[in-house]
């Protein structure tokens, strides 16, 4: 009878330990909500990015005054722009020594049309640890556009299309911090830089 009680006790302790490990792992795992982590394909179905930390950028300068579109930000359009970063990326900004954004970081740039009437283009970046994107330092890129405010967005550049975002990354690789040009308020720096 004592052997049975000992075996039953060991079995019970093992079950509790197994369940506890799962609970501890769940508790210690970083909290990622649906609003913080979306698949790139779902981006245009969601509008929650408008609640993220953001930086309003001025209308880009004339391309004629620059050697390349990257110098004015006009590569994404001539309208005013607002750039958003999700909570995962925003929390990483608290570390002034941070050199790379963590997986799950999303950056969204909403670009107004030339007359600043409606959001005409949306450019997205998402950091992933998927080895498929290692050649882009983990970033996936997509750009969506529409001709007018009554039309649905269509993906026009980036991952999943023939350009495979290589042009996006060739430009973004020149950024000082992990392919992101914009400096957000938590960086403690000016928010006038371009993405």
C-alpha cells in the first residue's frame, strides 16, 4: 500500500509540475495581442494601427532638389505622411542601446494623396524571425495603394510580388537603426527624419 501511495504521489507531483511548466511558460512569454502582431496579408483589413505611437512627417521636399528620392521621402508619395509603430517596437525604443527591433515589430506609414484629401498609400514593415526573410534583416515589406478614397487598397510592391521587396530593403538597409528611418518620440531624438 505504501508503494502505491508513493507512486501515486510521484505521479501527482509530475502532473502538477508538467502543468506548472506550461503555465510558467505562458506567463513568462511576452504578451502579444492581435493589434500588435498581424500577418502582412491582414494589414489592409485592419485599422488599429492608428492607435499606435505615431510621428507626423511633413510633406516631402521637391525631388528636383535631391540626388535621390530617399533624401526627401518622396519615394512613398508626395502627400503628408504619418508613421506608426506597434507596442512591441515602441517598448524596444525605451532601450537607448537598442540596435535591432525585436520580432513582432510593425511599422506602418500612411501616405496622403497629393492634395492631402485621403490616405492613398500604406507602406508596411514587419520584423520577423522567419529565416525566409534573413536577407532583409528579418523585415517583410508591403506597399498598398488605391486611386481614390472609394476604392479598396491593392498591394503594389513588396513580399509576395515579383519584386519580393528587394527594392524596399535596398533603400531601408541604409537607415541608421535596423532599416527604420523614422525616429519616434521615445527615441529622445527629433522626429523629422524620413522612413
